[in-house]
């Protein structure tokens, strides 16, 4: 067999700086591919068909990560001629995805941990968050907060709040219709709305949402929602307390000012003031009644305490008398027994005398 030709000098080989010429074997990470074995093939062939000893692992062999020791990397870089340090800047600092996985968990565990702990956007704390109506109007939303305050305020019979809300709905519908005749007559003709009863309050709210750009001061979303809720409460006959009802009246007055029908707002204001005085008087009367009842209960409690003391004294006197009566009865029993004993002795004495005489 003829001897193989000697490999060309290393300086005559044109190296591709973008593709490392030497590769680490998967079978033994401490052993590099020998340059002599690689020079038996053409460079293009070596790139397209890599050597089995360097690239193809043995059957059944486990794939191990490439060693990240700095000494081996520096040796591999120095083995490639005609390159500078700048050619390896990109490969000197691998990305996070290409970083060695030695000493780390398997990718499946990392992905599972990432799925169990998803990234969450910052959320405002619940105690600092405010309702949309409060952000828009600068006022608290008429919800449970008013109910808590309303627990200390007198409550009207159910029929009174219902009548007030129904009448407030009627006034608002008339105010919207009056504004429509002056400002949007074409809208009334388009829908054939020829009377107040033809348009419900919720329908007016929908129209105001489309026409709010025509106002000098646009109504907020919270205000329109509050106005629409007036009809909902009246129709569904929901119970409502005075603080929340007062909020609806205030919103109604604000809407009449935006619609430029202040005469209807004055009517609503008068109703709110009069009902407020009525509620205040009712609350005062109930507080006075409660105060008087508490005073009477204190008197009853004091009288009950005195009666309990008298009852205890009577019981104590009864027990004392009972003991005295029992002692007296005991003494009487002793007296009777002593008399009977004496009688018995006398009888026995005379019996003995009669026996001797006979």
C-alpha cells in the first residue's frame, strides 16, 4: 500500500473564521479532533460531511454538554491561525439560550417552573383602588358605603322611597324632553316622540351618550349610569336608603344644569331639601324615643335589682323562721318524751307495789 501524502502545512490552509475548524467529541470531552485526521479531506467536504470521530456520537451514548473550561476554549482559539481576538467576540459571550447547561436543571424543569410562575403585570392594591365613578367624578360611588352610613339614619316606609324615585324619574324625563324640543327637535321628529311618555329615561341616557359632544360641559359616564339607575330602581322596586337617594337627587340636579333646564333642577332641589328635613326630624324623634326607652329600661333594671334584694331578704327570713320553728318542734318532742318517761316510771313503780302486796 503506497504511503499517504503528508498533510499540507497549516499556514497554507484557508480557514473559515466563522466556523471553528476543531470540534469537541461527544464521546470524550477531554479529547479534541486531531488536525492531521481532518486534513485528509477537502475543506468543503469536511464542512458538508463532518468526520464521524468528531461529530457523530457512538450508538447508545448519552449526549453531554460541551465543556466550558476557559483553558480549553483558549487552546481552541489559538489553534486557528490567521484570526484575531475580535473574530471571537460574539462567541466569547454566548447568549442565555446557548449558555452551558452544566449545574442547571433540565429544560423541562425550567419550562415547568416558568409555567407555574407566570409573569404578572403590576396591579394596584385593592385598598388603594377606586371605582370608576369616583375617578371620573371625584365622588364616592353610591354603594354599600352609603348603606353603612344609612344604618344610623331613620328609614322611611318602603312606599315613600318608591314614590320618590318614581317621581324623580318622571321629572327627569320631562326635563330631557323639554331640552330635546329646544335643542334637538329633529331627533324628536325622527323617532316620532311627540310627548314625554314616549321616551323612557334609559332611552334618553343612550341618546345623551351620543349627543354629549353638543354640551358645553360633557356629562361623565358615572353621572349617566346614575341617571339610568333611577329608572331601574323605580321599576324593580329595590329598597333604597336616604343617603343613596340623596346622591341620585344631586346627580339629577347636575344633569338639569347641563341640559340648561334649571327650572326642573329647582323642583328636584326643593324635594331633596324637604325630604332631608323630614328624614332629619324622623331621625331625631327616633333617637329621642330610643333615649327615653333606655332611661326607662335603666329604671326597670334598678327596680328589678331592688326587688331581687327584697326577694333575697324574704327568702332569708323564711329560712330563719323555719329553723326556729323546727327547733321549737324539737324541744316539744323532747318535753313530750320526758313526760312519757316519767309516766312510764310511775306506772312501773305502782305495778311493782301491787305485785308485792299480792
